C-alpha cells in the first residue's frame, strides 16, 4: 500500500504533491539564487475546501523574459532576469537583443496538482508591462526553439489554452498526458539502485524536463 | 440498451430567449429576440448557426467573435448548457433570457472559441480525462479511429442517442455497478474490470468517478429560492474538477450525499438532522457540540440535469443515469456557508 512517501507508477497522491512541492521550493531557493523563490498558495483562500491536509499550488510570478535573436542558439534557455521591485532597476541582467516588440514580457508559472491524472501540471501566462496578455504566437517567440517545433507538430496536444482550475482566467497549460511514463523512466535509476524515487524528488525530476519547455533550467545540484 | 433515464437526459432542453446586445445593433428598429431550444447536453456555440440568421441584418460590419452573457456574466462556452442553467438560475427561468454578442470578446476572462472545432476539442479532452479517471488510462479514446471519434462527436452534437449508444462501447469504459443490481452481477466477470481497484483478496474496493462540482455559497437562509441573489462573477462559484473516490463497504450504500461530502469535507453532517434531536447524552459537551454544529455548512440544494436531487439516492445510480456524454457527472450545489 502506498504510504505516499514513494513515487509509484510515476504518479502522486495529493499529500505527496504537497510534500514534493515544499521540497522543490526549498531546493530551488537554496540552489537557484538568481531567480525568485516559488511560493505556496493554499487553496483554502480560494475555494470552500477545508481539507485535513493543506492543498494548494506553487506559484512563481513576474519573471521578466528577454528574448534573444533566433540566430543565437548557443544557450537554449531564456535570458531570465529577476525584477527586484517595481521601483529599482533589475539587478545584473544582460540584454542581448531586445525582443521584436521592444518591450518587456513577464511570465507567471503555476504548478498545480491534477486530481484526475495524479500528476502535476504546469500552467503559465505571459503579459506585457501594461498587463495585456500575450498570445501564444508571441509567447512562442520567447520559448526555446525545440519546444516551438513540437508545438507546430500538434496543435491540440502539447501547450493548450485552458481555464486555470482555480482562477477563472485563461492560462496556457502543458498537457499532462504521458507525464507518468517519463517520470517512470526518470525513476529507473532509483529502482535499479534498489529503492523507489522518494516523493520529495518528484517535482525536481518533473521540472527538470518540464522547465526546459518554457526555458527555465534548474541547476544540476537540485537533483541530488 | 439505453435506459429510460438516459433518454430523458438526452432529450432534456432549455428554452432560450436570446437578445442581441444593444452595442451590436446597427439597425433600426432593433431585432426581436431569437427563440431557440437548447439541448441540455449541448454547448452554446453549437447554437450559433441557428441564432445568427435572426440577427445578421442588424450587425455592424466586421468580423464576428460570438459570446453570451446572463445578467452581465460572460458564459463559459465549454460548460454544457444545462449545467449553466442549473447553476446560474436558482429559480429556473423559462424561457432563459440570454444576451448574445458578436463583438468585443472578453478574452481576458473567456478562453477563445473557434466555433465547433473548439467545442469538439473540449469534449474529446474531457472524455479522455474521464476515461483516465475510470479506466486508469485513456488509450481507448486515443486509439479510436478519426472517423469513429468524428461520429461520436456528431452523435452528441445532434442529440442522437441511438448513434451514440452504438459507438460508445468502442470506448470500453468500465462500468460502475448499480447498487441495486450489485448482488446479482457480482459473479459476472465484466463488472469487475477497470473501474475498481482490487485488493489482494480480490474484493472490490474503490472506484473513481469523474465529477465536476459547481458550488454556490450563500451566507444566510432564504425563504424562497428565487430570493437567492444571482452571481456577479465566476469568482462567486467554486469549481472542483476532481474524481469522487467511491469506497464500497459491505452493507453500506454510498449515497449522493456521501459523494458530495467527500469533495466538500466541511459540509459533512446535516445540521437539520441533528439539531432537533436529543443529540447530546453528555451535557458537558453541549456547548462544544453547538459550536461544532454552527461551524458545519449545509447542503441546501443539489441539481443534476435539472433535477433537484434527494441526497440519499445511491451514487452509482446517479452516475450511471445522469452523467453527460463525456462521462462526467456535473453537479450544481447550493450551500450555506459554515458560520465562523
């Protein structure tokens, strides 16, 4: 019987998600100083839920993305800068080339648990400094080129625009189908060492793949 | 093989009176409202071919981006029409007065709708999710041929239950045993496939049922249901898209109430049931018990397919007879919030 402490079948229980989320946020904070930390948003604030265990989602917001020219394929990750506050200048970022619209693009990322598929799902949205939402076409220009070509192959089964499960607004979502299969693959190394993947590492492993789609790389140290 | 209840569900319809929004009226006099009968299991964008002819002469020039609102609230086009009606009209309004817009799509609130394709994609996606919940995988939907998928969707669009009944077995959805026929069918092998998790002894343990719960919460009791105020925004509704884990226990019946309470734990226990009785043998605990009861919320009303449900009905019957064609059970609930 799954105690919730181990990853079975590449899927997570809702309690496992809470544990994995905390572990992920802690490791991120420790190893990823160049980016702001993820925060936990409890569902209690947004719905009538009053469960025994705290349910919620992870949120990383106001990430400033500066896209580079298409010819520059050296570094596939986005040139991410942190925005310290609205008043100060951003600290230590390199503007390679301004994006085509010559404006700043901001992104919000939410990692939400899907009770149906028992896996995490990445929701994200982009907007300009005035708050106007960015279309998928514009966002595609900010994404690494490999995920753009995947997008072009299938319009309906990769990144789709759907309603955020809790916020009543359109967000973009990374389709969860298949998640448990590649998590199973990722956890093979643990299994061959004679143990299951501990649940604390689930989101770290998951994000090491998913983050790359949206250009957010995580340092290798986080996988330890 | 479709039973009578399913026939009623498929035949259910809402009479709509659709008014063109005044900012879209470019003619004088403004056109009269369109009267349309909308299938409960259908979706508003599918009605557009029936509605547009009424108004096409009145529209200003330009491209259409069609959306509907009810008393100022933009309607989510991917929610079945019957569910929208049950949820937004505390007291059923017949005909249901809606406003149609051909311009100014609120894309900061509603996801875009590119006509029938979007509705079909939403349906297939929900079907996949439902199958994943019931069967543990969605390979049957994924492996369905393009033409079968097309035909299945067409049968839903046209409200053709016969065609749907011929095609849906191809989905190989595991069935939820009806509580009443459970003992009779316990010996039949197909009843145990997929939907239920078996423990080591082979006893049927849990099933997962796709449910979409829409909760409207009010703070006070109302004499008449028509006095319940309408919603101003979708933030007034709590939406839960999560499966009900259906625990089967010998000798106990899992009711609709059990199902709703499993999704809304703070509404467990009916205040009406316990308040009038001699609930407390132990007088020392009376004050505590009072406080606890006050904290509990109360399920005032649960509507499925337009029916005000008695909460004691076996949940398996509700699922098998009242679910939508994508295998989701949509439940609109009115609750009185717990007092704190």
